[in-house]
């Protein structure tokens, strides 16, 4: 996959597929999500990642209000089959936790990290930023680190 060909698990741009056309099962691999205090902190953190060698096409910021709006659109477009699949396959407590972060003005910085070492390097680059939570979607597991 080329640097500019990252397929983002969360759409939310005019280049991405709409919520209803996304895969039925949310199953990202090779991403680190950092939940930051606010949009300004997310912007500063993205700059730090750039300095650490993560290309612009490998990082995306999702402000909390955008996440809430996107979730509402997604739920509104779901049919019965998709609602059932989501209930059976998604971690509802994680969805609720992320929505709570979003409703409280937090921002989400998604970073493409093809290898575990890349995730570790990204976390080191974000030391000193107000990260509240990390979620790592690896090849074989998902890990959460609650910072505060």
C-alpha cells in the first residue's frame, strides 16, 4: 500500500465512502488511535508525528463534533441487517466510551502504523501531549491504554 492509499476505518471526508457503504464488520488493522484533550492538542500532536517521520497521509484528526455527527448519520442509514451485525460484532462499550469522549469535545488522532514498532514510535512521539487514551488495532489484537 502506497503512502497515499491508506484506507481509513472511519470515513468522514469527501474522498471516503459514505457510512452505509462501509464494511459491515468494523475490523481495522494497523492503526493507533490517540484520544486528545481537544482539537488544538490534536493538531500539535499531528505536527509532532510529522517530525517523527509519519507522513501526512498516515495521520488523520477527527474532532469530537464530527465523530458525533458521523455516528448519527451512520445509525440513521442502517437497515435492520446492519444493526444486527453491529450488535453482534462491535464492542458497544468502546463505541459508548468513544462517543462520550467526542461529546465532551475530545479529538481523535488516527495514525497508520503497519507494524507494532511504528505504534511504539508514535506513542513516544506523543509524550508531552495531552493524550487521554490510546487504542491500538494490531494484526491479531486490540489494546487499550488509559492515560488519564
